[in-house]
């Protein structure tokens, strides 16, 4: 089929570019690992939309073909079922490296696999970047700050991370991925970029991935109580996905390595978030308290002055505007699920 065409038929080397796209820019060939996932698929939409060629590499652990199916048949789009833990040969200009489960439920499911994905997967993509002279962007995470002792978190903060806890496969995996990225830059001159992403939400999040926004929204739609873990006073800062995608592209195209915090500084307790979901979806929605998970960070809020200054980026969509934008997508998928069950 068209979407599984062979990638190496027309090799080009990094930065040489080929077909002109508009004025002053050549069409690029861009790999997005994890491109069938939540964030990756929105990034793919933007890159295809501006005229570039996109190769998605995904093993479909948490990603879905449905997230990119609208590009099938487009000759500028390819989808490769591949695990980044294994090497791969491609000829590309840029690599957005997103492949890694992001929700705690998914990354704790097989912690050793999560570490392999972060370490071996990142190593392979950096090896690829080195071989073809491509620019490489790592999507790291606010979790590198652990349960932070500094608030809000600046990029200069080194974090407070438990190396032997249930979250360590992800936190420490991403910290090692950042280290590898900087070592390939210093040692091999690979052009790199590092984003530290804070909690992001939007359409196409997995329905049952256990993240708080997807849980509350799905629960409110299903008329189930919203599950608040612990006392609900812990805080997070929620960024709408299109703001993140704009930030990732600004970072890739800019001249600064980072790391850069990409997040929305608006800070909410989980109880406040439940209120916003209630106002948005169902005024009769209720909450139910559940025990909290281990090592849950008490608070999290990005300091984004660096990205504002050097990338000229800031998020535009506050939580109360972003939440309604994901409700239709969730409603439709929940409806389809129910129909599938014969309800
Ligand atoms: P997601 O789970 O929706 O997407 C991850 C994608 O990677 C999926 O399509 C999955 O199938 C794929 N994948 C996982 N392991 C793979 C492997 N070994 N080989 C190939 N593909 C693999 O998660 P997301 O929210 O879209 O997150 C994307 C990236 O952003 C991740 O690296 C994550 O750590 C980072 N991030 C996300 C958030 C957030 O709030 N969404 C916050 C911080 C960091
Ligand atoms: N690699 C890859 N694709 C490439 C180039 C390298 O998957 O186009 C992998 C390679 O198999 C290795 C890793 O990236 O596992 C690191 O490559 P590098 O050349 O830096 O190290 P070496 O191969 O010398 O260990
Ligand atoms: N949380 C919650 N109810 C849920 C899911 C999560 O209260 O149904 C809380 C969780 O304890 C954490 C916060 O929401 O304090 C964010 O959790 P999430 O898993 O979304 O992301 P994290 O920032 O922990 O990676």
C-alpha cells in the first residue's frame, strides 16, 4: 500500500534539501519517532501541512493508526512499524524523537522496556543523526525535575529524582537520554535540541491512559465520578497540544540547544482541575477520592522565561479554552466504544 513505501529509494543527505517549498525554503525529509501517538500525530499534521515529507516510526505500543490515517495516500507521508530499540537506516534532514510511553500507567507496565526505549532508542536515533548529519530533537520531560524542591522549575535546576522508585524507568531514562544527546553533541558535533515538556492534553490522548486530564474528561462524559488521588491538593500545569507543537517546531528551527521548558505556567490543584472539567462537561459531575501513587510530585509549574526570550514562544491557550477542544473527540470515541460493546 502507498503508506508503506520504501524510505531509502531516493536517498538525500542531511541539510541538502531538495524540492522548493514556497519561497526561500527547501522541502525537508523529517522523521517523527512516536508519530502515531498523541503529541507526535499533531506534530505530523503541522509538518505535513507546511509542505515537508514525514516518516513516522512507531511500534504502536500506545500509538494508533487512527491518529495518522488521514495522511494515508499522501505521497509525502510514510508510516513504518518499527521499534526504536532496533537500529534503522534512513536518509533524513531532521529527527523529532518522541517514541516513549508518556503516561505513568503505560511506562510502568514494562519498566525495563521503558528504559530500553529511552536509552537504546535514543542512542539509535542519535547514531542515525550522526551518520546523515541530521538535526535531532529530544522530547524530554518535566519529570527530570522529580519531586522538585524549586518552584517554579527553571532549566538550571538539577532535580530531585528517586533513582530506585516506580517512576525511575521514565525519569532516569529521560535523564540518560538528555545525557546521551549532549554527549553526541559535544563528542560528535551532532546538532541537537532538548525540550522538557510539561503535562500536555488535547484530542487523541489515549482514553484510558490514566493521566489526570484524560481520566477526568472520560469519567465526566461517562457519568462516573472523577477520581482524585490523595487529597487533590497537588498541582500541575496543563498545556494544550497545539501550543506544545508550536514550541517544538520553534525549538527545532531555532539556534539554541536548550534544554527548554515547554509548558503552560497556569497552575491548578487536582481539585481545581475537577472544577474546570465539571464546568466544561457536566455541572452534575462528582468526585471520588482514591489513594495516591508512589513518588507523586507535590507540585509542578514551568518557568518558561528562557523559551519566551530565546524561542520567542509562549503558550496561547488557557485550560478553560483548551478543555472544550478535546471534548468532542473524547465523546465520539467513547460513543464508538459503547457501540462496539453493543450498548
Ligand atoms: P504517547 O504514548 O501518546 O506517544 C508515544 C508514542 O511512541 C506512541 O505512538 C508509541 O506507540 C510510540 N512508542 C513507544 N515506544 C516505542 C518504541 N520502543 N519504538 C517505537 N515507538 C514507540 O505519548 P505522548 O504524550 O504523545 O508523548 C510523546 C513524547 O513526549 C514522549 O517522549 C513523552 O515522554 C514526551 N512527553 C509528553 C508529555 C505529555 O504530557 N504528553 C509530557 C512530557 C513529555
Ligand atoms: N544507528 C542506526 N542508524 C544509523 C546509524 C546508527 O540505527 O543510521 C545505530 C547503531 O546501530 C548504533 C547506534 O545507532 O547502535 C549508535 O551509533 P554510533 O555510530 O554512534 O555508534 P556505534 O555504532 O559505533 O556503536
Ligand atoms: N491524578 C488524579 N486522578 C487521576 C489521575 C491522576 O488525581 O485519575 C493525579 C496524580 O496523582 C498526579 C496528577 O493527577 O498528582 C497528574 O497525574 P498524571 O498521571 O496525569 O501526570 P504526572 O504529572 O503525574 O506524570
